[in-house]
């Protein structure tokens, strides 16, 4: 009697190879989940709108806080205690004064202060915006012009900083912050927001820097005063823009319908 063949014994047969079933990944709704196509990913328009609204508010708030902190520091130092870099810059300015540069600085002094800055420039800007059928932009420009000028006067009277001794123009009380610089920064940022073009921003930045330089060149302000004015004017313009951004952004899209005839 022959021994049974190993292949005939079911127990001796090799076990079949078992492949683990891989279930497809399902999302919460039970639908087949698929890896997103990077090309199909698009930014959330609502999120983009929130960011576009928040960056002016955050940036403006930081600028205003920096002005207030600088004002507190100057108040604690006393009215006749300029920073070291203030004195060094003023010394450089005194050595570089020339008649024609003084005249150029006097033009900036006239343009950025007094009746021209308080009434002429704001009213002219409002009129131009209304002619362009930008009523919300005109309202925005009127508000920021008034608030910036008011904030400058309040901080000036609280801090009570003395102006440099080598001043060449007649000026009101208080050196910090520079009203001319704040006014220039307000105009630059406001029109940069109303007309979001690179060349508008470049002109605004150049105008503001020239105004800051002219104020120190005439000895009307310490350089830290002009920095404070820059931050205050820009901060006010950014903060006030937030609730009006949507309204102003829709104004250029409006067109006057053409009539037949």
C-alpha cells in the first residue's frame, strides 16, 4: 500500500495568499474622497475680502499706537530734551543750508500748512472727487483731513514739546507731531486708497518725504516730530478707510448710461 502523496493531503497544501482589501477613503457624507487637484484650489473670496478689510485697520492702529507711545516718551523726557539723532540731524541741516534750498522749503511750508492745508487742499480734493462722481471718496477725504488735523493739535498741546531754536518760520505751539508731515501723509495714503495705482503711491511717498525734509530744513521740527506726523497721518487715513472701502471700491464701476439721440 503506497503512502499518500503530499499533494493529495488538503492539510499539507499551501494556504492561498490573502490580499488585504483596501477600502477607498470616504468623506463624512460617504462619498468617495479624492485628493484635491492643486490646479483646482482657489482662494476663498470671503477670506480675501476679510484680509483686505483688516490690513488697513491693523496697520493704521499700529501706526497710531506708535505715535502715542512716542508722545508719552517725549512727555516724560520734558519739552527741551531732543533725542541724540534729532540733534545730529539738525546739526547736519544747519551746515547744509543754502538760500535756494531755503526758498524751496518755504514753498513746501506754504503748501502744507495754514489756510492752504486746512481749507484749500481739502476743499479742492473734495471738489475733484465729486466731479469724478466719487461721493463716498469725497466723504472719506473730508473726514480724514479733519480728523488728522484735529489729532495733531490735541497731541501737540498734551505733549508740549519745544521747537528747535534755529527755526526760520513762524509756527504755532508744540513741535510734536509735525502737522505738515501728518497732512502730507494723510493726503498720500488717502489718494493711494482712492486711486490704487503705483504712480499715485509713488507721488504720495515723494511728496511726504519732501515735506518731512523741508520741516527739518527750516528748523520748524525735529526729525522725530516728522516721523510722528507721518505715522499719525497715515494711521488715521488707514483706519477711517476700513468702513468705507467697499463703498469706494464700487464707485469706479458705475457708468452713466448712454441715451439715444
